[in-house]
C-alpha cells in the first residue's frame, strides 16, 4: 500500500536518490559534503541509500535527506557537476511525505516487534492507518491527495 502511494511522488524520491548517489560517487565528493555539513553543525554521519523495493528504506533515506537539506545548496555551489539539488518546493514535499511515512513506519514496528501480534494489538494500528488515510485523502496539496487516494484504494481493496 505504501509502495503504491510512493509511486505518485517517484520524481521527488528519484531526485533525492540521485543526490545521494552523486555525493557517494567518490571519497572526494563525500568529503566535501561532510565538510559543509560540519560547517553547518549538522551531526548526522552520512546520507543513506535506499532499496527501491523496500519503502521503509526509502523512509530512512528521506529522513536523512531532511536532516541534510541545508547542505545540498552549498554543495551545489562547490560541485559544478551536481545538477540534482532538491529545490525548496521538493524539500517541503519530502517533509510532508516523511510525516505520513513516519506513521506507517511506527505502526509496522509496533506490530512486528511483538512476539505475538494479537488482534487487539494490530487492530488499533489498522484503525490509525484508516484514520490517517481518511484525513489526508482530501488534503490541500494535489500530490498528497493523489498519493493518499492511491493508498486508500489499496487499503479498501484488502
């Protein structure tokens, strides 16, 4: 269901993936990125690559990219070949999507961390998903609305 929703914003996610790949392409590029992060007093170690087939790794990549959002523009100034810097508009979209994915990530961990996921445990989590989908399906942002409609259709199907 989450993977279906992410298909609606693939261009934004692809932009972040391209940035992560570019920075990690060589030790020199990684070092320049780390220097800028250090100057901006960002304590996160490094960017995280995701696996396209696992939405939770995309969530973790977006989480990390949000923490580094102030590093990308100065990095673009120092690296002339870096042409995939996320725009401010895309950065705002990433933060909105991250907020939604965070709910799903938390729910998955609540259910999967239990040795015995009984119905009284996961039923409340399913209700949270339903409430989130219902509240966001008429969101003001077109991309959130499209993403949530696709996810809600999948949810309702099952």
